[in-house]
C-alpha cells in the first residue's frame, strides 16, 4: 500500500480545538474522510493513518468508528491515559478493534520537558508492548533528551517520532536538534515521520531549499527503511496545500531507489503500524 502515515479528522468546536489560533482561521471547520479521500487518490495513495488531535477516550472511539465506515483509514493512533489505574482496561477495549495501531500523548504541551522520562509515563508506555502498539512521540526539540531516555528504557517497544520533533526551521537553527535526532535514531526501535514540516517554516514564504537540510539529517539518521511519509493534513493547510506537502518530499526523494521510495511512501508505515496485521519490526 501507499500510505499517508499522519493526518487528522475533527468536528470543529472552539472549546475542543483552542490551539487553532491566529493564521489558522480557515481550519476552524470540520475535516472528515470525504474531504481527504480525493486528495489521497490524486496522489496515488491508498489510505492513511488517522492520529488523535484531542486527549480523550471519546475521540479515540470516534476515530475507530470512522475507520469502520471508511476503508481509506488504514489505522488509528488514538489516545489513552497512560497514567491511569484503568490503563489495561482501556487498552483491552481499544485493541479489540483491528485498526487500533498506536497511542499518542501531546507531550509537546506538557510544562515539564522531562515528562516522557517520568517513571509513571515510562511504565504506561511499557504496557503498550504486550498489545503490539506503537507509541507516537509528539515533542519539540527541547524534549528530545527525555524522549531518548524513554526509548532507551524500553528497547522492545516500537516508537514513531512525529514531525521530526519539530525542528526550528523558521529560525534556521539545526543544532542541537540534529545531534539529538541522530542519538534518538541510534535506537533501532524508533522510526520517524517526515510530516508537519512546512508548518515549522515561515507559513507565508517558505521555500523547499530551507526545509530539505532537515529532511537530509533525518534520512542520514534513520535511513530510508525507518522514514514514513505523512502530510499532517489538515494542519498543513496553515502553510500550504496537500499537493505542496506531497511534492516537497516527492521531489526530495527522487534520488532514492524505487525500493526506498516504496518503503517511504507506504511499506514502512505498513511495517511499523502493522497495517497488514504483521508483527512490529
């Protein structure tokens, strides 16, 4: 399959999506599978991985219900309360659904940059392994050290880093992000999505040549077999359109072999998220 490994759906309400701030007014509406499916077809993609945008069990249930109705949703990365005494019950309930493939917490918004290194968080993430679930890392560069500690503590658990840890492209700053990304990538249980990139650049005047150095670092660090294409639609619409996101990485990856591009545009997502029912890598 050819897969967009990172996108979101929502039914908009101001209370539920307060982060849609200035410059994102056009995103304050509903975004549903019927909106995404024509874009997937236009770019030769067979499906997508829908990722949580709210930290609620209700949203996880809703995403799985969408997946029941839309074959284009190949997998769901939902939210569970990793620190809850009811965590096992939540996991047992959701993993009964074959398209529940991973868990994410919006760690980037935690006040404590060491959040992911807390004992209770590590214990919660450790519980995912028994269910074959991926843990998606949503962080800023300053939180990379804690993510490295988490990954090192759980070598049997699979992780996928979202948005390259949001490097400071707008500020043209590449270190210490690049060195820390390489350290994270030294752990073979971690893959990386090339997603959410244009929204880390200047929304109004970004250029591919400003972004590709960061993509190059990720490729050198993870190798093609651990890179996944993701659009971050509809959030990416703050800085462009779906075609611009796809074309950016499509052109950048032209130097790769056919097999490497096949992995990047789908096979890696199939492996890491078990979209074909296989065991995690």
